C-alpha cells in the first residue's frame, strides 16, 4: 500500500536525495534530479516561495516524487509549480516504472488537503509523452476533475545516440556535414585550440568562465541565467558537487592558446544528456565554437554510453544541423474545481486566448507574415524592458 | 529527407514486415508489430475494410508506421489495425522520430480517399505521443478536434533487474503458500505444463479455441469467440512468425494428457503481453488459470524480459500478481472539414455518456444503468 507524505522542509527533502536521484536516473530526467531542483530551490527560488514536495513510499521504498513549490503570497494564491520550472528545458514528477498512476492518485489526494489549497497546478515544461497531467486530473478526488489546458507546446530537437559509436554516428550524417565539421575542427586546431571537460580541480573557475561568456553572449538580450547574477555560480557549483563525481555534470571549455572562447554545460541522468546552455566569445565566431562544442558533447555522450542528447527546446539553426530526431515539451495547467476557480479562470483566460491566437496565426498566415509578427513581438517586449 | 507512402495493398505491406517488426521490438509493442496486426487483417478484419497504412521512410530505412484501416460500414472512419482484439495497439516510430512520422502521416491522411472524418486511436498506451503529435502537425488552417472516450487500467509486473525468485519473495505470504499448494495439487493429479512447439501448434491452437469457447460460454461476448473459425489460422500465423524467436508462447496444462487450460502471450523488446486464455471449469479446484499465469510469468523472467503486461482490466487474479499499472486510453481525432458535422453528431452521445460516468460515483452509475434497463433503454 503506497503512502504519500507532504514535505515542506528542506532538510526532510534532502534525506530523500539518494532515492530521488535514483528515480531521476530511471526516468532519464536530469533536470528533475535533486541536485538540479534543490540547487534551484536554495539559490534561485523566489523569496517567500514555500516548498511542497509530495513523496510516495511503498513500505520503505520511494516509488514516486512530485517536487512542487507554492508561489509567494500575494502573486497568485495557491499556485503550485514544479521546482526549477523557470530554469529547465524539461522537468517532471518522477515514479518507478508502472507506478505513475498510483503515485498520481496518492499525490492528488494529498494536494487537495495541502495548504494553501491549490488553485492552479502548473506542470511545465513536461516531456510531451508525460502522463502526469492526465493522471493527476483523472485521479483527482471528488466529483469534478480539475479543468485542464495546455498553455504551450514546443519542439525539442534531439540527437539519438543509438549508433554503436561516435564514428558510426558521423558516418550516418551527410558528407557535407562531415566535411564542414572536419574543417571547423581543423581550423580550430590550427588556431591553437584545445578543449577539455571540467574536473573537480577546474570546475569552480570554469563555472565563472561559463557565467562570463554566457553573459557576454546574451548582453542586451533577456536570459534567465544572466538574470541570476551572482546566484548562477552558486547554483552550478552545488550541481557540480553532486554530479561531477559521476561524470553527470559536463562543462566543456574550448580554449585558444589557453584563453576560454566557449563554455557549454550539460547534465545527465539515465542515458539522457540535457544541454543547459552555452556562452561563447563573439570574437571567435569564425571558428564556429558552438558547433564544435555540440560535436564534442555528442562524442562525450557516446563515450559515456548515453542514449540521447537533448538540445533543449527552441529552434536555432546550429542545433538543427545536428539533430536526427525531435521530441516536444508541453506546458500543462490544472485548475481544481473550487471556490478559487472563477478568479483563477479569469486570470488564465488572457494567456489561453493569446496562445490560441498565436496558434491560429501560425496556421492561417504565410510563414513570412508569422516571422514579421515574431520580430514585432520581440521589439515590443524589448521596448517594455 | 523523410517520405511517407500510403499503402493500400497487403502485398506491399508484407515487403515491410521485417523492418516493421524491428520497430515493434524497438518500441516494446508486440501487438503493434506485423505478426499481430497483419494476422488480424488476414483473418479477423471485417470484410469490406480497406487498408490505409502510412509508412515513413528516411532514405531506405523505415522510421515509422501508422497502421490504419477503414470501417466498412463507415468508410470515413479510420481505425488502427487490430483495434478490437483485446490488446493496446499504437503507431510506432524509431526513437525521436514520432513527431516527424506524425507530420508526414497527417499530410497523407488529409488527402487520402475516402477522406477521414474520424481517426480512432483506440486503445493506445496513455503515454503515447501520437494524438498530440498528429493533431499539432495536421496540415491546414484548423487542427482536428480531439476527444477522449475511455480509460482502462492495465496491470503490470516489473521484471527489470529482478529474478523470478525475487519477485515471488516480494509477493504476499498468502499468495506464495497458495501457489505451492496449487502446484502440489496439480502434480498429485498427474498434471503437466508444456509450451507449444511447431509440431504441436496446429492441435494446440484448436485446443485453445475449444477451451476459450467453453470458458466464455454464457459469460457474454468474447471477441475471440465471434471469430472462432478464423482463430486457429490466426494463432498458427502468429506461431509461424514469432515462435522460433520465443515471442509467441502458448502454454497448455494437461491432466493425464487431457488439456485443461490454454493461455497465450506474445512478446517483443522486453515486453510480454498476456493475451488470452481458456480453461475447463471441471478442473476449477486445481486453479488452472492461476497456475498458467504464474508459469507464464516465470517463463518471461527466464527470458530476461523487462515487463509482463497482464492486459486490460483488473480482476482478482491480475490484482494478486501485479505490482504496477499502466493506463490505456481511447482518443478520437475529428479533422475539420465537410465531414465534421456528422462525425460530431455521432461522437456526441459517446462523449456525453463518458462525461456523465466520470461525474457520477459507481453506485450512481449503476442506478442510472438499472433505470435505463427498466425503461427499456440499453445503457451500452
């Protein structure tokens, strides 16, 4: 018989870290590992947020965990979100294989009596095949299931590492791709380029390098990582401490004559490698550093026996060159039926309408018009900033 | 560059059998492979149904397959092959290629003849990306309307990284004691359990049909009984394709050489799917159904498989064996177009029934059912 516990204190959650991490590995969900989520909680979570982690045990075994937090009072009362949702490409509740629906049922029962009473449950960004939104909705106790809507859906380019080796993977690519990448590597070496993955000795300095290069690259544009400022090295330092010994924290540094020109960070669990982000020095644009970094990360993935390299949602040309597959991430929202439903619906309506309009515009307008609107939206958003 | 092909001839589909089976194994979906689906098409599909299978290739490699057929009475209604044969079925694709396959399938289906008015993806695993992917990638100005009709619990046994003995140890002491007693009693009655071989297959298939029919008599419709005449040929076809690889297992329990229970499973990619069984009520005291299920699980463990799928529905027998559950769902896409109105009209009563069922408690549902019966309306 499974038993759900609502945990609101960090020390109690930390006690579960090892079992939680095992679930993250089984589910191949690096951004749902305790290292990433609890690191986020300590260094990034908004002040005043409250921890609401539901852990489900069968006897003494942790069979599932739904790591949530409640937004600080005053914003939207009773808004529950997944930990690290604003900093991750993909987060998800976790369960042992074939236990997700049982866990969802136990979690739903616990959440209905949690304080504050949930008025919104945001499960995002989830993998497209995730059963959690459906399972929580269907297993929600009471006469009425929560209202559910999908706030967004995004493509996630991926690289399948199912070939027997990196060389076999390269052979399966087009000859043009191979020639280009060979040329980039040659050019990089001729310019005195070297690459290395951070070790315990170099990681502190390398994280600073990553933060610096990322900030330089995103100067003048909005980046969640840049907004973190001093908190970014603290978060990454903590994640590195937990994952580096198992080679699951991979920070690749490309250097020219000892000077870092590109830093690319990914984390891994259960055969899935997720690209967190990168930074690079525009002065070395001619060396195609991002492409070289992705190539090296893929090679590292093969070396580590991983199954998939997830490049993160968002379409960028250099990502598309590498992908041989795609997945999707979805933003699902549940609105439990109760006294809070009318104001919650009223608040959600503009976002739902905006998403519907965006989707309709994409389908109804020619691609050039859609691009024009996209540029316009970016300009307006920059002007607002 | 990937390309999609609409296949309407069985002969063309047979050419893809090996590659299709590879996909079924890669997805651990034994009932979505060619042995099961083409077997159903050859021996079970309603006459007048037309094949509409979309195969997606990247250069010469099959990367995805969307196996559909039309409904003879409603030719605008597309359904998955083997949709009504007791197992979860699904389109399949290579890892990471489902969305691409769905996009190309949507493009082909949007112009297929007869024009699809409803695409029923029924019953599919709940974690399947296909409904979302097909809907989001459907071409044209409007995405199809989607509705969900049913949920089923699918009890499972997780075998990954465990031995059979470890699984038995994890079961309740009461269950273990019972099993020991059942086996002892079965042995004392000169019982014997054996798996069908190529040599015994023809006779064993007939045995299965006979026992299944005897067990099902008076218990309402079994889909297998409505096609009883074709069933031996269907089973023999499965055996031809899967027996040599150990992926078709027909277990026969006998007392003094007389068959008292028959049960069959299919397997692929680490998933064993317990499909159906039949047994002789006269031997009820020997618990043959429990024994055969237990033996099937032992066999799956010995083959190093990852999961034993006990099939849709939860009963006492499955409940005593399962240590997890999956869910299968029934979802229907209604593409927008001239057929939408009639498709919506047909869907409305079904959707309304489900909504009412969800809103009511079990007691209330059963009261409504009784009331409908009393006034002479079928609740079906």
